[in-house]
């Protein structure tokens, strides 16, 4: 899609490459075949592929294949809705415009979370549109199942966003199909919860708790002791692997939900971010929604349609203000909302002239194409520059490390904007990360055990600091924090820590640089 058009493909966040490094065994003691929270069963399959052909970008190929399937399903729904109502020239032009304005970002600015939302949503719409054709229904349910395997919560979100469209496309049979889909997700999720091992349950609990604090700003820190204050600082710096400090009890003691504080201090900023995202980034889809709603208002003032619009608005508002609505979720939801509304417009008997709708929409199409085209070209330029800078940085890391053991915090900052169709490696040895959500994964403790003989966070770092041929990559902020953190953690052993920066690789302060780390016993 985007790659074939010459625009390239770029990771929206560092999550995808962090997942890839776990699956490949590049940041774990061995290839991780169970990611616990997502890629259920798929992680094992991808790990097997990487063992067979490690240079191939299996992760990108697999997810882009599923993205293509979701794209084909979405455009098949559009084609069936319009091909008997709209002249072929108008239809082909409209589909091209829709792809450029409302779909291109999915492949251009890629993140794995986009795939399950689109896959489950378009799968439901396709199955509902052909609800009497068992093979198509089976395909739609298969798409829903694949989406659930990738990330259950995202699959449920896509199903929710497409539910009105499934109803309007399939009628009563569409409602039955929706009930079956909901039942499948519920049973699968319940079975997964019952089968979780204790380590997985702990991982999931801590993942939710740290997200409530770091991602959603729902918790207000109020540490009652100095030890808990240290834990709160560790969570804020994403240093999550020290289970003696960061655990469920810490969140219960030191952080709490203060609704009044959240509404006064956090919600306004998140609301501003949400409005900026919708207006600045998704104005083409918003204008399309306005055109559809205007057409419905003129021809059909049924209360049901407007109640559904209020529900969509509440969903976006709730996600954006209470939780988080990044682009990887925002545009998929907007697309599924628009497809559902289009299904209503074309299914309503009072609206018999979709050609008039197209004329209304076409009035602003040229201006929107120019504005969004400029925005896309500028985005591609920025992403290409960032990708080139990060690839150069990783090359410098690989040369400086010379296949030594790398201990790092924030190396994942260089993973953003890299290509899904390349395989990146900075050392032949596994890279030990000290910060980021992967440090909650049980594989992090297993790697410390393999490297140092202990899972204890502070003890393992002490042993690594006393070992030669270890390369430390840290940001200045993280070096300062780790220095104070480890001094407190190892105070009973009377250790002093020294972090000294070497000449930097890059002027980008967000990327970690070389540090000399030492630890001595106080006299």
C-alpha cells in the first residue's frame, strides 16, 4: 500500500519493534513465544519463522498482510453499497479519494493496534452485508478471531465501532451475527483469563496499573513513605522491572484515583489534545460525517440515527479524555464510524438519491485533497528524516558495542519511525533493557538471571557494573535517576554508584548515549 506508492512505511511508536525484539530473542534470554497480553499463539508462529529465516521481516509482513485483508474487506463493503447506485467513474474516483484521505495513514504510519481494530470492524461489516452467505460470514468471523489473537481489547473496540453498521447492513440477521461475535469474544477472553498462570496475571495487573498512571494520568501519586516515593519515581521513569519496589501493593498505597483532581488538572489538557487530533488530523473524515449527517437531517429525522451518533461521540470522548485516543486508534474508529453511517444512509428508504450526496461531498473535495495532501507530504518528510537519523544512530551503537553486552534505558526511543520491512539488530548478544513496558514481561527477569545469576534488579546491575565488556546506554536524565535509585536500593550494602558520560553519538537528547558505570563499596 504505502510502501508500493513510494511514500514508505514507518512505525508510529516504538512498541512494534520492541515486540519484534522479544520474539526474535534480541532482548530476551531466548525467543519469546508467549507475550501473555497479545499475539496469542501468533508470537510462537512468528518466533519459529524468525528462527528459520532471521533476516526476513516476518512481523511486518504478517501484520501488513492482515492490514491488506482488512482494507480489501472495507472496500468490498463500499463497492457493494455503491456500485449499483453510482456511475463507475464516480465510484472509482470516490474510492481512490477515500483511500487517500481516510485509509492511507494505516499503512504509512503503522502500529500493530490499528490492525485488530480494522480487522474485527471490517470483518463484521463484510459478514453482515453478506449475512446469508456462509463462506463470507465464516471469513468475517475468522477476521474477528485473528484480531482477538493480536489484541483482545482492540478487537472488542473494533467490533463495538462497527456494531451499528453491522445492524444496518444485515438487519435482524445482522443483530444475530453481532450477538454471535460478542459471545465468541466473551468466551475466548474468559477462557484466557481462567488459563492464565500467576506470573501472567501479575504482569497483566501491573500493566494496567502502570498504564493508568503513565498513559492515562488517572492516578494521583501520594506516597506515604520515602520507599514508596522511590517506587513512584521508578514508575514515572518506566523502570518497572524491580518487583521489590514496583508491585501491586505500591499502587494501592501510593497512588489513588482523585476524580476532582483529574477533572480539574488532567481532563482539560486531554480534551484539548483530542479536539486537536480530530480537527487537525482527521478533518477529511469529519467533513464526510457532516455531509452524511446533513443528508440524514434533510431526508430522515429518525431518532435512532442520532442516538447512535451520540454514542459514537461519547465513545471518542471517553477514550480521549478518560483513557487515550492516539492516531493508531483514532482513525480506525473514525473510518468504521463513517462506513456505518454510509450503510445507514444507503439502507434508509427515505434516501433514494445517493448521487445527490456525492455532489454535496464533491463540493469541498478538491480543497480537502490539497490540504490533506500537503499534510501527508510534510509528514512523510519528517518521518523519513527521523527514520534516517534513527537508523544511523543504531548503526553507531552496533559499531561501538562491537557485539558486547548492551545494558540500556530508552534505547527504544530509536525504534520509532523505523521500517516494518527491515530487521534491526545492534548486538549479537541480547540487549538488557532497564526501562519500558517490556521490563514487566517475565522474560526480563529471566534475562537478568541468565546474565548475572539473579533476578534481583539491583544486585544484577551491581554485578554488571563490575563486569568488563558491558556497554551502558543511558540518557542523562535516566543516568541521574538510576544513580540515586540504586544508591538507595543498595544502601544496606554500602555501595556507591558512579555514572560518567562519554562523548555522545547524537545531539538528540532523547536517545541514550554511552556511559561508564562503576560501583564501589564505601569505606
